[in-house]
């Protein structure tokens, strides 16, 4: 009667001769009383997870031979180190196929001289490892025991090409080992294992290797509870078979290790790292069946690890970290699966080791496989949730990884990194202080990211980081943050440059002393930023400079740099000059700014630039609403000491431009001096540039800024010099110009009277003693005596004489250059002309005479 049946197979295996061999069924077939007994499961071990009956065996292959008993015996003895005489006469010169002891070659393409010879040729290290611990003195006894224990027919069937025969032979070995285990004959069991390893597992013949693997699994099943003491012999050859060149052998290695693992369970953990490494490679196997077998074995190993209390996460993490950078998608799935499983075990602290494999998980977010990206994202989301709930987290090491990944070219990776950084900034506290600069360096570029979600999270993180008030004495490195902000000033994105400038402002406001210590490194980049194409950036730069310029020497440096920049870049002066000057006046005070500009321009060597710069400042003064108070102060120049000082300060540089000087006088209501300036102009002064500036002034006289001046025309007797000044300007304008018509129309509206008081042309300043703006003769006389207008007029004339000399020098140099050029051209012409004449006057040659 057949005994009860226990199926522990998994699923159909690879196809052999048209049919599939079963997986994990080598030691799990019917067992009858007597020689075959029912296999008892290990106490406490769970029942088999899958119940799949093996299919019928494949048909025999007529091209494969078999081995006789004496050959198998010789194989075992030679593997253990014995020297044997020549093989049996009836087997001498065996067939080239099968297991022969002659000189022929088997299917593996190498000569077979016994299993030991093949093992030495194929894997010397494996044979040496298998024989380690067995003394040579005991080898003969063990070999004899193995041959006496296992019948030759069983050994022959174990290497048969047919799976069914190998399976039956494995069952015989299982029964024998079970009897030996019951009797306590562990030395004989070791001999059987050694025979299976040397003569089968390391054989050059694939069928022998398959038989050896199924035999080792059968031995383990037969040992049941006592298998742990023989694992050192059994497991290493099975693991080494994972690298076999034959995919079917690799498949049966998975089958064997699966059955071994089911028997030994927790005792299996000591080999975990080696098994994990092997499974990691099998996950990327080229054979789909091997991948499936490895996957099922992987599930079993995961179950064993989650149950075991002997698993060492400390020993496993280095291996995991080494494998995290693999690019194969199957291996990546395998790794993420293990990380997820281990993280689900309460007794394993995967969060503590997260920095070791965090970079690898982020690397998987950019995988081409959508499934892998989802799995990696799910694992990261779970870890982030654990971080939020954990009081002890190593933020520092992970922050370095996140900063690096925030610069990834993959959009999803950047978004995940910035999201993590955002949470870290909220949770990290003092732990992140040393990493603020690195975090800022990752955030600022993301503020200008193309993806809106990344921009939103980056801006939020930036605000959170800027709101933290850290203490420089506690590791807060201001210099590092300033270095990052300075670097981002060169970003091609406006939003990033703006946020970098906000950091400058924040640090300057909170840590002014520490900030100024680094001023030499950042001052020039901040000055260069004034040439930024963005108005918003320029305004923020000016705010930073205004804060720095609270010290007088910094303020002087700023204005000097601006003048030098405008000197080198006239386009910047035309397009941004008004914006920069007006903003500085708002931030630092218009009077302070204009006094500093005037002081520096007074000694400007380049007279042409000084004239242009003064004209620009004068136009800003006459048109900008921000300078309204400065204009009001200038209007009081004749009656107020502050206005007088400002007028004289500006006059020192305004005299570089006649039209700027006249405008300043009109603002200060010094009409008599304005008339004198007009009278002093020479023929050289009235050029195209002068007329253009005059045209602008006439148009400005019609603006609200000069409304007071137009109202004063209602009293021509009181403001005689104003009329004379305006008529003087009218006389300088071409009659066909628009400005001439505008001014003439305005003057026609002036109500002249017969009693208009005339002013003596001999003393243009006599108006001062006759009538004043507010009718207070004594006060006006005192103020006017304080302003030495004749001296100012002399200074103006001297400056204009310098400009005339400079202009003549330029014209002379141009004439000289033109004359030199003309002389060179004439010389070249004469040379060409003389050569042509010589050619014409040369007598004809004989050849030319013959031709003629």
C-alpha cells in the first residue's frame, strides 16, 4: 500500500525534452512503509505554502548514457583523495557521452577522469571548502561508509537525465538519511553529504549537478530537526550553484534551497547575506523560469527573516548599501521589496539606517519603469511619515543626500527631494543649523523651476528657513550662506536672484557686524548686480547697498562705483541711471546723494563724461517726484542758509554744463545770475548738444515743476531778470524750432506795463537791492551777500574755458588724424600713379615688337 502523500513543490519548472520539470519536488513524493517512510516535518515549522503536484516526467533521451556501480564508487573514492587502479575492463574507453572514466569527452566538452578530477578542473576552491574539516585519516572510512550506505543503483539514478529517476533516487537517500539520523550516525550522514557534493554538485555534467542538488535537499528533509548541524556542509555548494552556467542547474539550486529553508527555518539566518547576494543576482537572471524560482525562494526567505529573532540588520546594511546603485530594474524591485519588508518588522530599526540607502531609493525615482518609481516613492513616503513621528532622527546625513538630489535632472526626484527638505526644515531644528547653507543652495535654484509644484514647495521652504533666527555662536555659518547667495546672483533666473538678494537683506539686518566682516568678498558682486537687466533686481540691490551705506566710507565707495560704472557704460546711464539715482534718493536721502555725486564729479577728469553725467542728474532733479523736497529746498536758496549751501554744493559740478547751470539758477530763482550765464556763452558753446538740452528745458518750463516760475511772469516788474533770462533763451533758439514757438507763445501772455521797472545792465545784481520774492528787503540783502554770484560766474566761465580747450584739442587731434590719413592716401595714390607712368614710358620688348 502506498503511504500518504506530502507535496511541497512550488510550480512547474523549466522545459526539458518538451515538458517542464517540477520545482521543489525532489524530496516530496509518496513514501511507503519499510524502506520509504513518511517525511516528518520539523516541529514548529509551518506547512508547505504551495501544494502543486509534479507533472509526468519527460521522455528519455537516447543519446545519454548511464554509469555502472563501480564507476560511481570510484567517483566517490577519488573525490575523497584515494588513488585507485585502472577502471573496470568492461568500461575502459567509455563512450564520449555520459559519466565515463576513460579518455572520452562528455557533453560539457571536457574529459572526465572521475568527479574529483572534474571538480579540480572546474572549481578547486569549492572542493577544498567542501573537504575542509575532514581529516585525511578518516577519508577512507567515510568513503567506504558512503558507498556501503547508498546503493549503486540509487547513485546511478541520481545522475540520470530523467527527472523522475532523479526524484526517486532522492527519495531513497531521504529515507536512508532519516534512518541514520534516528540511529545518531551523523558521521555517515556527513560522508553521504560529502559524496553528493564532490561527485555530483561539482560535477562537470549538468545532470549530475542537478542530482546533487536534489540529493542535498533530500538529506536536509531526512534530517528534519537535526539538519542544522549539517548546514555548514549543505548550504555552500547549493549557493555556489546559483552561478552555474546552465540555467536548469540554477533553477534546481533555487528548488533545493527552498526545500532546505523550509526545513531549517530560523537556523537558515546565518547564511542570509550570502543567500541575499545570490538572490540579488538571480533577480536579474536571463532565464524567466530562474527568475520565477528565485522570486518564490525570496518570498520564503522573507517569511523566515520576519519570524526570526537572530537576524542582524547591522551586518545586512553594508550589503544593501552596496547593491543600491544597481541599475537593473528587476534587482531594483528586489531591493525595494526587501527594504519595505524589513521596515514593516517592529523589531528592526530601518529608520536608523535610512541614510545608508536613502540615496539609492532617490536614484530609483528616475527609473524608466513606472512600477519601480511607484514602489520607491511608496517606500520613501512611509519613511518620511516615520520621521515625522520619531523623536530621534539623523537629519544631518540625510540632508546632504537631499541637497544633492534636489539638483537632479529628473522632475519627480527634485519634487520629492524638496518636499523632504521642507519637512526637515520644519522638524530638524538645531540639527540642521550646520547644513543651512547647503539647504539654501538646493532651494534657491528650485524657486525658478519649470514645474509649478516644485516652485511652490521651494518658496515655502525658503520662507521657513529665512524665518529661523540662528545664533552664529552655535554653528550658524553666515559666511557660507553669503557665499551661496553670492553664487546665485549669477543665476539666469530672475526669481532666484531676487531671493538671493532677500537673503542679503535679512542677514544684514540681523547680523550686521558679522555681515560687514565679509563685505570685501561680496561688495563687488553686489555692485555688479546694479547692471542686472531686471528692474526688480536692481531695486533690491540698491536696498542692500543702502543698508551697507549707513557707514560714510561705504556710501562714498558706492557712489564712486556708480559713477565709474556709468562712465564705462553709457547705455546703463541712459536706461537705468534715473531708476538707480531716484531709488538711492528714497533710501538714503536726496540731498545726501546729490551732494556726494556733485562732490565726486567736481574733480572728474573726463570733461565730456562729467557734462553728460551732470545733465542726467539735472534732468532727474527737474522731473522726479522723489526729489520734490530737494527742489523745494533749492527754491529757498536766496532766503535760507540750507538752500544756499545746497545750491553752492551742486553749482560746483553743475557748471560742467551750461544748460544744467541755467536750470539750477531757475530752480533757485537766481534769475539775474542765470541771465549773466546766458550772456557769457560764446560761439563755441552753442552747438547741437546745447540746443538739444535747451529744447528739453523749454519743454520742462511748461511742466508743474516750474508752475511757480510761470506765475511769477504775472508780475514782470517784480521779476525783470526772469523775463530777461527767458528772452535770452528765446534768442538762442532757432526760430523754426518747436521750442522757440513754445517759449514765444508763453512770453506773449506776459502782461507788460508802462511802469515796468528797468534794471540797469551795468549791475545785473541790482535787482537784489530793489525787490525780493517776499518783500523782505533786509533778509534778502543778507542772504544775497552770502552768495558770491560774481565768483560763481567766474568759476563757470573758467570751467567752460576748459571745455572749449578740450573741444579744440579733440578737433585738432581729429584734424591731425584726418590729415595723416589723407597724406597716406595721397602717398599711395602717387606710388600707384608713378608705377603706372613707368610702365607706360618703358620701351617695348622684342616680343612686343615682333607682335606689332
